[in-house]
């Protein structure tokens, strides 16, 4: 299978970079604020028994699983960040929804990678106590929202192709 590399306009590369950098900055700033102001308190309810800000040092992956496999996450994350970054910057991403999705996933991956490298763990703080869900952070949100948008983009493409085939 050959990949088509298409040269993009300079503004496209700037937009990719802005989305990624903004996501990383938002993530890292929120984690810094969490460490500075939330860590001493542990947990603060935003809406009691619904959503709290709770300081957690996550040494594993999602839900704290595999806490002793830090290097596995780091290697896997680097591979995925590089692969998705290449997908963006080599011009393989033509659909705007695709590139925004991929840029969000990359920004979240970089945000959590910074924590793993600098701290040895990921700072989590968003705690949906209403459904007893795992505590997570902005980077996790960017990855999940980006992945959801990517699935949506794929479904929309499949529907579009099916309509085009049907009309032929």
C-alpha cells in the first residue's frame, strides 16, 4: 500500500501546531494548578457527590492498571505520537475533522508523556464521583474526544461513500 504525501499550505501546518501546542499548554497548566493548589487539599467538590477535583498520581495506564509498566507506556506513546504526527505533517490528513481529531490525540499523548518523563507518573484530577469513574486529566480528555471525533469522521466517510455508490 502506498501512502500519498501531499504538500499542504503553510497555514495548515500552523493550524496543526496550534491545536497540538494549545492542548499541551492547557493540560500542563491545569496539572500545575492541580499540584500547586489541589495536592495539599486532596479533594475539593465542585458539585458535591457529582464531580470533584481530586489529586491522584497515576503510575499506570487508564484506571491505574499496569502500574509497573511505565516504560511500556512511554515507548508505545512515543510510537503513536510520532506516527500520528507524521500522518498530520506529511499531508495524509485531508479531512478537517480527521486532522483536528489526530491533533487532539497527539496533544493528549504529549501532555501525559511530559508527566511520565518528568515525574514518573501522570497527574489526574477530574473525578466524576456520581458514577464512580476513574480520575482523569485534560490530556486524557483530549485523547478520548479526539478518538471519538475520529470515529465520527470515519463513519461519516463510510456513509458518504455508500451514498455515492448508491447514486452511481
